[in-house]
C-alpha cells in the first residue's frame, strides 16, 4: 500500500508539473494607460488566451515594468517578453525603422501605414538592426498624421513657429526645426507637466494622445492641416522567448496579429478620430488652418532635406538607406 501511494503521489506530482509546463505567461511593457494606441495589444492578449484555452497569457503592464524609452533595452535583456516603443525615442538604437518617421511621406490611411510598416519590418536589414537587441518585430501601431495643440499666441503663418518650443520627435521634430521651432523629445507621459511648466508651448501628437495625455485641457489652439508626418511605434517580442514557444503557442500569437490590427483600426477610427472634433469643441480650442501655399512651403523646407540627410547619415552607418527609402516611397506612391 505504501509503495502504491508513493507511486500515485509521484504520478500526481508529475501530472501537475506537466500541466504547469504547458502554461506560458509573458509580461508586456506598455506605458500611460489603456487607450486606442494599445488596443491591438489588448486584443492580441484576448485572442492568444482564447486560442490556447488560457494556457498562453499576456500580462500587460502600463509603466510597471519599464519606462517607455527603456522598453527596447528591457527586451534585449529578457526583462519582459513583449513591449511597445517608438522609433523616435532612440533613433540610434533602431535607425532602419526611422525611415517611417520621415516628414511628409504622404501616408493616406491607417491601413496604408500598416502595409508600409510591415513591408519595412520584413526587410533583412531591418530585422538585423533589431536583432542587435534580441528583438523580433511583431506588429506596428498605426497612427494618423500628427498636428499641434499649443498655448499662447495663435500662429497665423509658419513664421510664427520661430523659436516656439515644441514637443516633437523623429521626423516631425526635423520638420518643425525646418520652420524655426525648437523641438524636444519629451516623453509622452511627461508632456502635460512640460506644458504646465512652460517647458514646451506646443505638442505634436495624434488625436488619441492629445486626449489621453491632457494637452487639450490647457491648450488654446490646434493646427488642422500641418500634417508633417507620424511616428512609428512597433510592438516587439524577445526573440529567445519567441523561439522557445511551442508550435501551438507560436501560431496562436503570430496568427492573431492581423485580427488584432483590424480591431485596432476600427477602434481607433471610432474612439479617436470620430470623437476628436467634439473634444476640441468642448475644450473651446481654436482651429488653425494654414493656406495651401504655406503648407507647400513647409513641405518644401522640410521633406527633401530631411530625406536626403537621413539617407546620407544611414548610408554612412553601412545601412541600405536609399533602398529602404525607395521601398517606403514606392509603396506609398503605388497606394499600398
């Protein structure tokens, strides 16, 4: 009897450990709070759990695992398995994908932003670039064109931006610099404090971020049509963690990306783009629309010089910069 009980106990223990071994938990580092910008990650977590019967779960943290500008570093050392970051936060760490942040590329929709981003993410040079951080690009976080919410004097022409301190990262920062503004890459979570203290007088964001981070609560004006560009904020996974997944769990993850992105686009349009104008009205924000001639002059001052500088800088790094730029502009011109 004693021998039987020992055998039964051992079998039960083995079964318990076997069941536990099948379970996979990943930690996911985001920032701020749940919003349109993170809905594809939230949807991905739901889909993965559903497809695996709860055996594979994504534990999403908003700022509890890392600062947003340190998420790529956290991925590189395996501090967590998945994270979101924005290329403009650390251009030297991910130079290849900053091509997607060049000003005035002319991306027309969230769907096109997804298609162009995914094409860039699949380029061998881009994958090699991110592999330095033990990172595999999973999916983009498509965003519409950025515009400014500001305080103080309402700009009437591009000349009014001279000397204006603007929170603007990546290519948008370069664009604002081209018309005399003084860009800073203040973290999104620090923007409201920077506005309150007067460190920045204007903030370049997509609509969801203006609402999420409170810029319209103390802003007085909004540019309706500057449209200098957008930022690229991919979701990445730790490559070792991805490789260690079972075939079933890997398929559940990778096979859910398209559905998660489709959900994101629908959510963003309904909850951000459709609610933006009412939010501006409620906050009594003055709308500033620049004449076509001013926008053309802005584009001429910013687009070509920024692109050429990016190509030269990254060619010097040994990257196929012209090839990447041609890939992006070719897809946009084709209407992909």
